C-alpha cells in the first residue's frame, strides 16, 4: 500500500508519522476517531486536514500494527 500522505521527519514531532508534513500525527487522528469524532468534526477542528488524510492515517495505523489473530481456548 502506498502512503503518500504520511511523512516521517526526524526533526519534526520526534519523528512520529504525520500527515503531509503537518504537525498533526497519525496518532492524533487515530485517537480522535477512537474517541468518537466524526470525519466532519475533525475537519472542522483541523482545517489543514483533508478527508483523504484521515482515511490514510487510519490505513497507515492499521497496517503498522501487523496484528495476528489467535483463536482463544474455551474455558475449562
């Protein structure tokens, strides 16, 4: 997957992944969405963001977790 809207710059915000070189981290976007904010609410509070930025930040976060699912044992 190509993340052309996500940047990592060592001299900005401690090298955390950010959106298009802005000082808005992927983490911030994920936390807002997890907190129940809608895309429209985020765009109102962060006017430099675009809808596609939010989508790509979420996709990047999902891809970076490299999650594996394991079947849980049934209780004895």
